[in-house]
C-alpha cells in the first residue's frame, strides 16, 4: 500500500522539498528555507554587507540582489529606509560603514524628494569622516549623479559646516592622503567645486579650505592669502612644523605640543619609537587597535613598558570602547592578526605581547551590549559545513565559520548552562569551552569545516540524547539542504517528545535572503550575526 504522507508530511519533510502549505522558498544551495521580508534583508545587508561570495552564490549576485532589495525598500518607504540606515550607522552596529553609505547614496540618487532630503540630512551622521564622505560621493557618481550639481555642492557645504572648527582641521589633516586615491572624490575636488560658486562659509572654515588648496597646488601655505594670520588653525600650524622635522625626538615634541594624529607624521618618521610613544598618549581607540602591531615592532609595546600598561587600561574601558564605536569584529580581526605575529604578506613581523592578547580577548566581550544571564539551558549549534569556510563576514578577513565560533563564546561566557557543538552533515563536540582564548577558538574552528549542511541536527541530537534545552541557538548561513527533516519540524518533534517549549534562535551570518526560522512563529527569532545589539535581543527573546 502506498503511503502518500511520506512525501507530503507536515511533520517530517526532506529539506530538498518545501514543507507543504508553508511559505518556504528555495535557497542558494537547492534546499528550502523561509524567505526574509525585504526590511529584514535590508537590515541584514546594512550590518553584514555583500562583500565576498558565499559557497553557493557569487559576490556579484549577492550585491545585485541586495541592491534590488534596498531599492525596493526605498521605493516603498524611503524615509523609513533612511532612518534605518542612520540608526544602524550611528549606533555602530555594523562591522563596516560601507553598506550604510552605499544605501544612503541609493536613497539620495533614486528616492523621491522627501527621501532625497532625508538622505542628505543624514550625511553628517552616516558620513562621519572624510573617507566616509568621499565614499558617499564616489557611490553617487557611479550611480549617475552629477557631482558638480548645485544640490551636491550645497550638501557638501552643509557637511563641512556640521564639523566644529577643531574637528574640521583634524579631518583635513587626517584624510589628505585620500586625495590621490582614484577610488574617492578628494576634499580638494569638492573645495574647488564649492569655490566655483563662492559658498557662504564662515571665515574660519573658508581659511582652512584656502590652506588646503594652496598646499595642494604646491605653494607656500604661509602666503599672503592668510593676511596677518600665519596659519588658519593651531593644528595646521603643528602639521606644517612637523613636515619640516627629520628627527624622531623633535617630531615627538611637536606631536605632544599640538596633539597631532598619526596621519600628520611624515612616512620617514613612522619607524621611530619616540614618535609612536608621543602618538600613543592621545591616540583614539580605533587607531590604537589598528596600530598595535606597529607599536610592538618598533619597541613601544613590550611586557614591561608604560605603553603596554596604557593599552591594557584602554582596552579594559568599556565606556571608551562603546563611545568610539569600536565594533567587536574589529577587535576580533586585530586579535587574530596580532597573535599571529606577522602581516598578511609577511613583510613585517613582531613578537606579540601576551598581556595585550589577553586584553584584546576581554575587549571583544566588552564591545557588545551588557548582557546578564537568563539562567536557562542553551545548546549552541555552530554551522561548520563547507559553505561556512567561503566568503567573508561584514567585508572583513573572517570566514563565517570563524565568526560563529567567536560569537558563540559571548553567549557561553554569560550562560553557564550551555553546550557548544558543531554540525554539518553530522553533530560533534568541537572541544570549545568558554575559558578558551578567541585566537585559539578561531584556529580550532577553521580546521573543522566539513561536509554538507543540516541545520536540524542540534534539535535532533538533543531529542536523541534527551537533553533538557530551553533555547537552541543555531549560527549558520541558512544554506541548509542535507537533512530529511526541516529545523522547524525538528524543534516541534523535540518539544513534543520532551514535553517542553524550547525556543529557537537563528543567527544569520551572510547577507542572503533566507532563514531557517519561520517568521510567523513566536517561538523562533532570526537575527543578524555581529549586530552589537544581538545579545540583548536574544536575552529578551529567551525570557519572553
């Protein structure tokens, strides 16, 4: 007798087929998952971007699909889209600001008048540095906008006016090197455009821009254009003095006196320990994290140095980390690189300071929102299938497999009743414990990627072993296809067998439009991996 329910069961359906009566769609791997709403996918793009291919989808396809989705959101409600861009960028929830800048350029280019107005009003919030602004204008240019238009000139004038005089002077010094970069519009290009229409800028800002044009043209910055004022700002004065210095000792004195950033230092002085010691005294958090290897290589950082003591103290300051918008993934990348003791191409090497590795490890957790334990039992399932070793997370040099391992420790360190397992086509103990250092976890997970993807395995395993689980957390790219039961069905089976109401949290690690979580169910939550707000959201869901 033929059993038709084997092919049409709502309780157990192969992942290569859609659950009958569901809203599932085919994912990039050929299996079936739930499609994200356009707004959820928009959020995922703003946080994760679409740089680097996934195992099943090319980078170009991901970018095209996400661009079409961003435009759909802009067309539906452009002002809402700009508000989302503004909020995620301002809060520092994404590893990189590039997706937000690109989406803002799309809104300014293709939105209706209200959307364009909102987009330009948001530029000072989203484009907080010269590099951000030049990226925004590059994107606008590639989208077909005329960069010499009166509207863009007015917007650039408003952007300049959004900075304090001190901050504007700092921007002009820090980002002058981008002027020769063909990927960006330069501040000099914009200044010429502004002056072609004689913008209404206050005298102090106008003087700073005149200095920039004069220096760009190779003329003496102390020319008659400044009248009786030698330089338009104290930072500019210090910058010009520093360019004439050739010794590290005297350069260090000027750096301390004027509070100059690293970008102001001539290249030939960047191997001086005295220069780096002076820079470190007032170095911003993000710059400090980026330059740990260099400061170690030149001798500023070693086990007994004052510089190391300062770095450790800074990395332990959670308020400073959050105010500087230091994203956890930036710390993770710094830790990964610093612990290896050499750059990507091996040109420079250094001896990592163990105390700094430990400080970076702890700083990673501080960069997330403060989270308290729920007191519940957790089973964390880390997707380490072959697809998780492809692509990058958030446009940085980190595979999804490495990222989920690090992210799992945020929950595991908070929730004492938790287990961390890995899965692909089988379920196994990865040997990861909350007490391990992040660089050790990254190395362990990278070496363990294997097989096809079955996201139902965490629930199947818990049911087979009769483990009392309150919350399943599955970290994946959602490209599931290998199992003979869907994850949502496996959760229902577990709850039925155990007589409980366990919940499922899905952490999406790539910018695709799929999730194994059913968006219509209240016992399932889909969130974006490496959103700094995730730990708090997950805690609220687990307790709800």
